[in-house]
C-alpha cells in the first residue's frame, strides 16, 4: 500500500502510475483530476499554441503524414478499420452532426440574405425550371430589395413577372429582366385581365 499525497488515502501500488524511478506521489484518480484541471485552465492557451504551430508547420506535417501513410498503409488502414468496428454508429452520428451544422449554416445564410432567399423561394414556388443557371441572382435580389424598401415606405407593391412563369401560351423566365415591381392596384387589374 502507498499513501497518495493528494487525497491522503492508502491505496494498492497498482493505483499509482510508474515514473522513472518508483511511483508517482499521487494516485491515478488524483493524477487524472490534476491533469484535467490543468488542461481546463490552459485550454485556450494550448489551443492557440497548437493552431499557431499547425499554421507554421502545416506543409511539413502533411508531408510527414503522407510519408507515414505511404510506408505504413496496411497498418493505418487496419487501425482505422479496428477503430471503426469498435464504434458502431460513429459515422452515422457524424453525419447527423454535420447535417445539423449544415442546416444551421443554411438558416444563418437565409437570415442574412433575405432578398437572395426570396429569389430562391419564388423559383421553388413556381415549380418550374424557369430559373436558368445564368440568371443574375444578385440583380434579381436587388429588385426584391427595392420592393421591400418601397413597402417600408408604405407603398403597397410586390415583385411580379412581366411574362408569367406559367403562361397560357408563352412562359417567362425567372430572371431579373422579367421582373417588375407592381403596385397592388396594378396587379389587381392584371389579374382581372388574365
Ligand atoms: Zn489520491
């Protein structure tokens, strides 16, 4: 038995890690606790240090990794296979985690780009492929932004397609040259005519 210098409990020898000559003064649980507390206190510093080191040695580290892989390919693959086998569902959980992250990123993007979002939504709603890949989405977003500004000033208007996306004889494209800002009263007239 050996007394831990931290918790003062007498514990069997195997509860103490070895050091160069003899055993550590603290028992394993206490050592872990000390280590954890130290890590926590120094995490930010350590992270910054690691980041800086990585930035400065990125190419060398990558080269080293590549070389190691080339020389130990079978070992590396076996290790990955074993690691994966011991953690069933890990890939799936990673996928879910990533999907959630993607969703959050998309949400943030939509929140920051309401006018670009409007362009997309209108395209989706039309349920046609009327939005050609060459469409100038920024110019389109500008039209929606302008309409929004007008509405903010009290003008009752919205963005309309000059030639409807699903016309009876001819269908227009969802492009900025086919967009116009219509006053609510004008659109009513248009609706009656059609
Ligand atoms: Zn202890």
